[in-house]
C-alpha cells in the first residue's frame, strides 16, 4: 500500500523492511472521488423524493404521463424537462429539488443529506458493535451505518457476499473468512458517507471527516496484519482505496 500513516517509518513498512512513502495526493484523490459519489447520490435521492411527491399530488393525466416516462427508463434530464413544461407549485418545487444543491451558508457545517431515518423507521439490520470496532460501542449507530452502506452502496459495488458477512457479524465469529474487524470498519467508514448522524463525523462539525475515524481504525488494523492476507481483509482493503 503506497499510502502510509504519515509516521516515518510506519508499522507496516517496518515489518516488511520497505521504504516508507506517504502519498498525500493519493489520499486527496480518494476523498474527492468519495465526495463526488456522495454528491451524485444526494442529488438523485432528493430527485426521487420530490418526484414521488409530484406523482402523489398530480392530476391523473399528468401522473400517467410522468409514470410512462419512468417506465421507459427516461433519463433524469427528461423528467426535469417534463416538470419544466408543466407549471405549478408542485412542479416548481420538484424542479428546485433536482437542480444542483447550493453550497451551505458559510459556517453552517454539515450539508443536509437524505437521512436513513426519513426512509425507514428502524435500521434494515440490527447488529452489535462489539467485537468488531473500537471506534464506538453504540450498537444502534453501528446498525444505522451498516444499513446505510447496504442500502446506498452495496448494491452498486458488490465485492463480498453480504449474507455470509452478516451471518458472521451477528455471530461475532472472529475466525470467519467472510468477516473481519478490518472489513467491518471499512464498511462502516463508507456507510458514514450516506448518514447525517452526528457520530458519522470523525471531528464534530467537520463534514470533511465523515467516516474518517472508522477508516483510521481499518488502516491501523491493516498495518497490524503485515503480510498476512485473508479474504475479508482484502475485501476491506478494496473499500479503503476507493
């Protein structure tokens, strides 16, 4: 792994007797990719939320036309064009929603995201934090973030078997080849990208640190492993480098 922990030499490089190189630009590129993905998902989730509102409150004829567009897999731009050609309070509201979200006022901190709590009353999965992470002992929060990962990211990037992973997670099976603390912390770090829970931030009030505390823990575990590779750790590593 090219990116170390900024300590010279880091634990991993000491163990492998390699030159310790920290590539800060690589870390910056990963954060930028995650931010772009988050912005796109936020944009689309807000669009879906408002389009559903539009369907629920439109006239029968207008709703039927919009449904026909959706059924033939019309792109979001075409749906926006339909809304623009159908004036009205609801159409204007929907059009604003699918327009690019403006940046937050200076000093306000976290941008609003569609909260998982707005979609479901309870997390999709109920799990216990231990023994998988030392970042938090709040099992309700871990369940929330794990569910966020599954609902918003896993369907798009499937790099491990969810059922086998979840079974080992719930059974607290540290010897399972399908789940490991490294993989869990990487998953929770990514899940934080889709949560507006205050605990999703590594530093309170700093949106740039979303999920960073879990990523740091996963990175620490990666360095402890050294050359010992397992299926679950490799899968966790692929999330870390995204």
